[in-house]
């Protein structure tokens, strides 16, 4: 049984909306003028020579760092705010009656937009099974969630344009749908720990909280700060690697190893990407640099997806409910899907 | 007041514990805080998305870590 509880509004709605408006407006201004600001600081105020390699590297680093920082905090804020309206419980109810096929598509989309902590993967698995949601659909949901990161999506949109963002979304959704469908069709139930299927005693009741707009604004700000603090080391590392790629690694490495001529490029990218687990944002500067150096988009997307898709902590948790064979198949099917998508996109683009 | 924090021990669960302790101290409430980390037990409360917060037997929130302000109001209203 579930009841609803509305938290009192700490400020009137109009005030809350105005606060959010100011935040958004301020952010738009900051983002729009960021590049000009750095140009002015370096070349007008300080009067440094833009042709100088050290100057241009420093300028690039600071500009890119601030650009990604502004984007990251803004996107995290927006995504957290919007996702505060989406709950796992509602999603579960919605997936309840759906069958294979269409159910997979819906599960993939919902997996992408529904926020949940990766430590919830196991309770979600058990809960979904308990709600008679088919295993394949549950798998699609659990694969789609980390694979299609809303934050990565908007970063790609801002940095590379809508076409690449759409490609990423389509790629991620497709991989999760096909992987989940496949795993469902091979009757993955036989490799799932029996306790998952046990009937549970009825829940004591949950309360669904309705936060007011001001609460959501606050939570979104907190989350933006927390994510930023967590990711900034990755971003910095990525920037350094990106700068090195920009300035110091010879062009042949790219056309040769990672470029269109190498038929194994996608395969390599995915194999390298799987053991690495980082957040998509940290990979962005590297993505930017490689893209500028002509590495094909399919290869880049495959790399990014394999980095963010399968995380060691999540695998360790899923190990509690999935027997090793299933876990291996889970990882294998996802990897295969990503590789396929990488080659496909390189081919059609 | 009997408080239970549901979660297998990830960062969010620890954050929830921190925020809860902070609010309890601010409101000067007598409370015990217990961590529930086994999935079986967590699920018995009907909670799927961790972390969850149980106060005197009722789940008052789950899924995300509330801001201190929101949690304060929630606890005060009990």
C-alpha cells in the first residue's frame, strides 16, 4: 500500500520558479560568453600571442575546462531536476503489464530516464521479477540505464551536435533492447538464483513524497555540486590526454591505429574500454580531441559506451542474483552489441 | 524514535545517514539509527530503490537523498 505525502512549500511557487529562472538565465549567459571571456583575457587583456604554442595550449585548457565545467553543472542540474519527477515505483507499475517486444522498447527508454543508484540494481531485479515483469525486459532496463547516460547525451549534444547525440541514444537503446531480448529468449531464468523468485511477504507500505519546486531546485544544485566534485579529476585527466593528443601525438597514430583504415579499430576500442570504468563526462575531452583528429564516430561511440556500460561494482552486485554463466553472457552480449553498433555506424556514416 | 537506513552501503546510503544524523542533532531528537544492508530485509519494507529511510516502522522516503531542509520537515511532521 502506498500513500502520498506533499511536503510543504518553503516558499511560494512563484518565488521558486523565479529562482530557477534566474539560475537558468545566469547559466545561459555564462555558457554563451565563456569563449569570448577567455579570448579577451588572454589576447586582449594580457596581450599574449595566440600563435605561441604554450599560450594556445594554456588558453585551450582553461577554455575547455570551463566550458565542460559549465556544461556539466548545468546539465546535471537540469537532469536531476527533471528526474525528480520520475520514480522507480511508477516505472515498475508501468512496465507491469507489458509483453516482450514493445515492452523491451519501453523498458529501454524508461531505463534511460529513470534515476536510480546502481546499488539498487539487485532490489530492482528482484522487485521486477516479483511484479511478473519478464526477465528479458528487466535486463533491457538494467542495461539501458548506465549505457545511455542522460548527462553524456546532453554533453554530446552541446559539444558535437544533435546528430551524434541522436546516434548515441539510438545505439544505446538498440543494444539494450536486443541484448535484453536475447537474454530473455534463452530462458535466462535457469541461471538466476532461486531466492529471487521466492514469494515475499507483503510490504509494510511506502510513502511517495511530493517535493515542491524549491526542494527540487535545492536537490538539483546539491547533485550538480556533488557530481562535479566527483568528476572533475576525470575531466582534468581527460583534458591532459586530450591536449597531448591535440599537440603531441603524431597524426599517423590516428589514421593508422584508430582510423578508418584499421578494420579492428572498433574491436580494440571496445576491448580497451570495458575494463575501464569512468563516467562519460571524463571521456569527453578525449572524445573531442580524437574526433578532431579524424577518428570515426562509430569507433568513438563504441569506446565511450564500453567505458560506461559495464561497471565492476555493478557486476559484483549482479553476481548475487545471476550465476556466473549468465553474468558472462550479460557482459558478452552487451559488448557484442556495442561492437556491432560501432561498425555499423562507421559503415553508414 | 527508531530510524533505519536501508541500503547495501553505497555512497548514497552513507550520505543519507549523514544528513539524517545532522537533522536529528539539529532537532535534538532522541533516536537510534540502524543500518539495514541485506537485500532480503530491504525488500521486506517494499523498497526497491535505495537508499531508504524508515522512521518508527514506516518508510518515509526512498530513492534519493533528501536535502536537510526537506528531511527536517518530514521528521518534524511525524
